């Protein structure tokens, strides 16, 4: 007989937070990672060590709204919901379309993708270049952290046991003028785990680089981004000189250290990551999108 | 049934059960007094078992092993090298040693971890390359054949040749990824053991069980349950699972269910043989082929299984669809300490066709000749000898099929269009490639006459319904429908008055296994003859029975020792054209268009044939560029569908196909085999297209993004 587990499903966020404050729980939003993580062999139910607390239905976590030029996305919005939402920027929608398949996208959430902190998390490179900030809430109040500080390692995040990720904030994302690309390299076009992910953002003003950011997924324990390397390009004329491109590519060559696994090789991952970067930087012009 | 054309589609017999999700597969079945079985498997690739220490079992839980086997500890296939439960030597990671049985799976899984086995571990052979180096060591070569032109003659030709072209080509694993993982149930009864499960070959299993249980013919019974895909993966492998559950049921006197989950299935079941093929071809100054030597090496894995027969088909197809002067071939199956490789749709031919299409393409490019023109120059014609001194005796429509497909695909203008595109686009490169191929239908040589000896039976009930009594499995390929259609048409009976119950060896004679693209052509023909006989003696309201036995087509007799004669009674043919776009930054390949022409004698059901074309081609294309399975120190690395990466609907484009009529006298309504043919041309066409896009040559499949990026 299957063992019984305790599961909570409160109507409101404050009740949920107060339970979390009392007890360490496994939080289930869409469940598309938790259920796989704790899966047993055939014929035996998953073994989840803690009581389960469902948050997927909480309306406080499902809002998408604009605050000046910032975009706030509720952590429990499913991918499918975000694809339908007019406020979600096109590059993010394109990234979401590469995730799994419709059935998973109907359950999986943006907050879940962040808290799962997979090295190959599909939306993460893009959220890094958007400088995403995360609003965490507990009975003690709110705090906001940068996504790059929140994600600390493979499946390791800086969430206290009594906290819930409430919103993903994309600062200034609704300002016009940036050119953003996202590329997911998988072994096939659906239901694939990324072998390499790349996101790049550039804003050009008066034919010079005003802002530039890039992040790589699946080539290290967490997303690879370097503000120091990005800074080297500020103020450079567009199109970038070959030497500028080469310098940036060489700098990333030093810090990208992927691994061999059942999905690909370290050599491939690195070469493709640098190819995508070089291609992004070598563009003759950048159309805002 | 009175169809003007037999090819007109009808609803499939098993359509509503499958579409509604009501049909019970073996893992849905529960019977009284049933326990589960789980297998204790070898964690090492090669060694000797020193000791086994079992945990304390709770009541109702026990271990079953070699000592409980009433007969010899051998899964009866061809050679006696595959134990039911390894009790002395283990030869690969995952080899079954014991089965634990009991009521609850979670308790069984816990007990599995508590079994302690000590081994003397020995140096294993992990790769085909290692095995090739050690092929003369005892036990490494499991089978070999050699035939064709005298090597002295070839040596003289080579001395006078303009150039000798040598190439080494390798092909990887392929996993079947049938939708339903393997499953088998052994039902314990006082007077018999009934084995029920997902399978292609009822009588293979029955024969294996009679041997394992050392029992009489009427003490075991094999029943096929609805089978969710086979592709050859359920040809010989289920015999071992059937032995496991039958031996266990017999030992514990309970019914025993053994079902794999996907990861267990991917790691321990048979795969397509990885191959290495060496070509040595002499050409003259104009690029004409003077002679060709082909050496084929198949990685057999740890047990012989059906590998010798797979090698035969690989060799028989080693010259492709070409008439090559002074051709010589030899081949080996080599043992490695890896999961045994076995039957897989195409059965050795996909490796050979990928190799020969690649090699001929490369020769033509070296001589600056158009690959397709060059191939057509060597294309076999009706009346030509085969490489085994047999004969292509039926009409061959390949030239018409090629011309038609060139027009359908607008091949000539595409070539120019792609060249212009590739000059302008820095990132993406487009290419177009072709493949020409055939498939020998039915068993190799005299197998049907000497080994299979198929028998079919039709039973007419008092209410004038007709039942097909044959041992062939519908595994999704549609024979419930096609064979019923053949019988209904011959009897001029409504389709719904012809029934095809799930085969049960207690009820059906041995009409042979469901393999080798033989079912429609061989079994279908027997059924057509039986139906005509029944029609002639039809008595309304009376129970009647008709039996038909296999009759061999007169040919040049096959001699396995000299590898000469007619290897197959008939051949089906195909042409594929594939367009791709390659991303030079990532190495990813996108299929853009796929065109296919086939000739299978006569189509029995258009929609079912389209299913075979689309599914077979998707599987064959993926074999060439997408699906990738690797073994590291004897361990399969890809344990999930997403890591292995078979194509989704987002990867395959709609396939434009046409089937040519060319009725074959010894097939029902003219039909030949179609199931395997459709896979074979996929990989070579996709390779040719990628090579065209990148203007380079590859010597391997799959051509993964990793391979492409390394080549750039």
C-alpha cells in the first residue's frame, strides 16, 4: 500500500506562508520538476520527503502587470498562460515555445523554472540578460534579489524555507530600443533538454553600444554571465570591429567550462556557445524588437 | 467485401480500442494470485560470480534463479550461449542473475538493493574496435561469412587500376523506442503455464518455454496481448522474459508479472547492431568501378542471439541496388561485453545501405560525376544476377520511380537554388540528397521452406463468420486489418464478418514469426489461398475449417555454406529525396522536405501503407542524424527518451510519397513486403543531403550536431 503524504492547498497566499513558516514543505507549482525529481521505479508512487504544499492555484501568484517600464510576472503563471499574455515580450515567448511540449507548458511555471535551478533551465539565460529581480515573500515581509544572486548552484537557490517566490520583475523591459535574441540548442525540436542556451541583449544609441549583456546556459553549474566582459563593449561603434568581437569571445573562452555527458560533449558545448556569441556580436545592425 | 481496388482504406480492426484508450495492454492486466517479478542484474561487464548473499525475505517474497529452471539454463534462440539466469559467468552490465518475486513492488525494489553479489571481475571488451583487434581470440568471432569474386582475380584488377579508394564507415546503435515497454505475464495453472505479453513471435516463445520448462507441448501456452510497437525489439528478446516469468511462476506456483519501465527497457533490451564497414574499390580513369571488396563487422554484444542472421542480411545488401563487377564481401559478428544486439526493422540492411550509398556517392564525387547519374549507371535491371548468383527475375521499376521523384521534388532547379542560397547565407546551408534501395522480402534463402514451414487455418463458424487462426502479431503495423481484408475480399464476405482474435498457441497453428517483411506476402498469400479454397466448399450454416501450408517458389536454390543462390523470393524497392538546412553555428539539421517513392507489389491498404511510410521513414531519417545512443564501459548512457532523442512531430515534416503498382504473382493480390523497406532509405538520403549542404564527406551515422561542428 502506498504511504500517505500530507498535502496542503490553501485558498490564500497568507495562509500558505503561515503554514510554510511552521513547517518545511516541498512546494509544488506545476509539479513538472518535483514529480520527476522524486519519481520512483515503475509501479511505486513518488517519494517526496516533506509535506507537499500546492501553490499553483493562488491568484496572488498569477498576475502579470506593468509598473512604469518594469514588467511583473506572477511566479505561478504557466508557460501557456504567458504565451497568451500581450505584455510578455516576444523573445521570452520565443524562449517559452522551445520548452518541452504543450502538455508540460500547461503545467510548468516561470517561477518553477527559476527555483528548480537546473543548469539547463530554458528561460534562465534570457532572465539573466533581462537582469530579472525576484520578489520573495514570507510572514516576515518581502525582499527582492537579483536572479544571479538567487541561483547559487545546481538545483541550489537562496530561498528560505518559509519563503515563496512571488514575482519575477523584468526591469525596464518595456522600454523600446533593445535588440534581444534567444537560442536554445537541443537534440530535437521538442521535449529536449538544452545542450547550450544563449541569450543576448544589445541597445545601440547613435551607432554606439549603450548596453550589452549575454548569458549562456547548460555550459556550467549555473548561467554564465560576466558584467566585466560586457563592459568592454560599452561605447564601441556598431558594427563592432573584428578585434572587439575576438576579445570578447576570447574572454568567454576562458570562463566557459562545460562538461561531457549523455547529451553532448564539452567541446561541442563550448564551440557552439562561442559561435552563437560571435554571430550575435558580428551583426551589421541591430533592429530593436 | 467487394472493393474495386483492394488498396482502398477501411477502418482498422483495432481502431476504437486504441483511440479510446480502452484496450488493455499487458501492464494493465491483473490476474488472481499475481505477484511481481524484478530482476537482479549484473553490475559488471564481465566476470565470474563468486557468491550471492540474499537478504532475509519477508513472507511471500522469494528469489528465483538458475536452480529453479527445470530444463537447460538457456534461452533457446539459435546458439546456446544465453543463460536464462546467469549463475556462473556474467557477460554484460544488466544481465539477469535472479528474479525476486512478491506482492509489492516497493518492497521488491528495497530487497533488490540488499542482494549482495561478489564477482571476480575480468577485462571486458567494450567496443567494436577492440573486438576487431581481438577477432582471432577465442570466442570473439561469433559468426562469419565470405563470398563473391576470387581475391586473386581482384588483386590482379587492382594492380591495373587507376586508383584504389578505401573507406571505413561506421554506424551507431539504434533503439526501438516502441511506445509500450516490454512486459510479460506468466499465469500459473495446475495443468499449464500460460505466458501472455507484448510480442512478435509466439512460437519462438513457445519453443523457448518447452525447452526451459522441459515440458510437453500442451503444458505451455503463449497468448499475445495487444502490442504497442515492436520494430524487431519484440522478436527474440521476449523469449528471455517469457522464460523468466514461466520459470518463476512454475517455481512459486503463482502468476508472475514482469514489466520494464522505460529506463530499464532502454538499458537492457536489444538494439540495432553498431557496425563498421570497410570498402576497397578499384576504379579506372573515367571513374568506372572495376572491383569492390566489402568487409562488414557487427557488434553482436554479449550473446549471439540472431546476430548471424542479421549479418547475412547485411552482407546480402552490401552492394546495395547496384550491379558491381568483381564484387567480394565478408563479414563478422564480434562479441563485446555490452548489451546484446538483435533484430531491428531492416535487420542488418540499414547499416549496409547507409554504407554503400555513402561510398558510391563519395566515389562519384571523387570522379567529379553527379552521384545520382553515377548510381543509375550501376542500377540493377530485371534479369541481372544478384551478388550471390541469384537473379532479379521480376520487373524493376526503379528508373520510372527515380524520374517521377526528380520531377515531384523539382530536383534540378533545387540544386541551383540551394547553391545560390548557400553563397548568400553565412549561417544556414541547404542541401538535397537521394537514396536508392531495396528490401528482400521474407526469410533469407530457404528459411521459409526449411525452418518456418508456415501453416494457416481459417475456421468458419455456424453463423458464417470466418476466423483467422494464425500466429502473427499485430504490433501496430495493421495486420489485423490487412490480413482480414485479404480474406474478406477473397471470400466476398463483409469485412466485419471476418475476425482475427488475439493469437493463442492453443488455437492457432505456427504461421511463423511476425518479422522479415514476410507477413503480408507469405502469410497473406496462404490466407488468400485458404480463403479461395473455403469459398469453393462453402456451406452456409455449417462449421468448416481449411488449412494451407507454405509452398516454395522455384528459384536458384540457396546454399548458406557457399552463400550462393536466390537469397529472397522477391524484392521491394524505394527512392528517397531529402532536403535539409544545416545551421553551421550549432550543427543542427532541419528537415525541409522529404519525398519518397516505393514499389511493394500491390498495396493492401493505402492508409496503413502511408503509416508504414511515414513511421519507417521518420525512424530511418532519425537513424541518420538524430537518434544517438552510446555505451561507456559497457553501460548504455541514454536512459530516457528525451536524452536518446527520437524525432517528434516538430522534427519530421510531412512526407510526400507515392507507391507504384507492380503485382507479384506469389503475393496476395500481388503484394510484397513493406514494413522494413520504408526505414532503409532514410539515413543515406539525409547523409547525402547534409554532405551536399556542407560540401563535405562523412564516414559515419548518425551525423549529429557534434559530428558536424567537429567537421567545420
